[in-house]
C-alpha cells in the first residue's frame, strides 16, 4: 500500500483544494476551501460556465454594482462548494469573507446567508462547515452558530490560546497551521534545520491534540498548511489532515510502512483556567509568531478575495 492509502486508515484525509480533478483522483473524505483556493480554481477557467450563469441571474435582480458583486461572490463560493460535494462523501468547508474577521455580527450574518444558499439548493447544513478566522470575534460567532446547528471550522490557528478558546466555545473543528509556523521560525532562525517531527508547527498540533483528548473536548483537530510530506507523516493519527494536491500526489506515489505517530496520551489532564477575552488577547499578543501569522493570513485572504471580486466585476460588465 502507498502512504496515502495507509494514512486514510489513521486519519481522515481532506483535500485542501477547489480543483475537482484532484478531488476526483485522490478521493478524500472532505474538502476545504478558502479565498485563495477559490481564486485559483476560478482563474483556471473550470468554473467559467457556472460563474456566467450566476452573473446572468444576478444581473436580472436590479441590484447596485456593490450589492451585485457581493451576491455573485456569495453564490459562486456556494456553487463551487456544491460542485465539490458531488465528489466527496463528507463535508466542504466554506469560508466567511476574511474582511469580517473582527466583526462578530457581520460574520454571523454572512455565515447564515451562506448556509441559507446551500439549503435553498437542497444541501443540508450537515454537509457544510463554515470557516471563520480564529480571532476572538470569529470564535464568539462560531459559538453562536454551533448552537444554531451550523458547525464551524476555525482556521488560521497558530497558538495554543486560539485552540483552547475554540474548544471552550464548543467549536466543531479547528485547523491549526503547520507550514506557516515553520515559515516564521525558519525566517527567525535561518541556521536551524528542523526535522519534520521536531518542527514547531508539528509540535503545536501535537500539543493541541493531546490537550483536547486529555480534557475530553470533542473538537476535531485538523492539521493544515503543510510544507512537506514529512510533516504529514509526523502527524499521522491526528483526527483529520487537510492536504494539497501536490502532497497528496507525493503520498500516493510513495510506498512504505506508515504507523500512527500521534496517539492520545493517557496521562492525567492538567487543570487549566478557562480563557477570558483579556486572557486570550494577552496570550495571543505575547506570541509574536501567532500574532504576525494570524494578521498575515487575514491580509492574504482579503487580498485574494479582492482579486476574485475583480474577476467577477469584469463579468458583471
């Protein structure tokens, strides 16, 4: 068996892409999207017919340019999610506009609208995860949505405090990033060579996984943002792993024996105080890497959302 086949027996494999060809080929359980992946898929031309149909429908609504742009964008990401769901047995993660990351009320409004669009198309909310950035506002929005039966995927997690706050809020799933943490430490320590199992990002996911299991939190831990296959192998056994097509290909073409590297510890759980908002913000501020990478991630998603909207504007005419 190749490494990908073995990995699927240890962790739920999720495709980190909006490319239907890759999803069909590697047969993941779920798929995740974000503004960058949506933009890449839209630019590929594979969704041109879908986009044109949406633009035609929205143009007939008599909306202002600004309102039409938002409507097309929302309908497009949902339509792409629906297309992806035709090729995975599980769920698709659909992200709320990153520009709303610090606005709890606006995030709730957008999340409910996206779920409504899915349900209007006959897709149950049980097949959707709403993605929100793990800011304090995003976590609070997710806490409310979870109580409404809208399960969430909290993304851009770089710190233990973010993960802890998500678990305490009853979030369904979190996406702690691995590769972006490594990027920061490589830049800060250019002379250091990190073995995959010893990378700061891998250690971060391992710590979060063990803490959740020790505390009995049901929140799913999904490692994300991988830079190499070694990181994935070092986290085999994590609840879920969302993996790019390039690394799925590498795993699928590699033979070998893969064993669980991440196994829940049976040690007695430590007593940890629940996070208040001041404690959360202080802990995040004290972590330079997490603070910088969270801000950078939000800015990056905002930038790609803007590029997607430019693409849409060219179609709106």
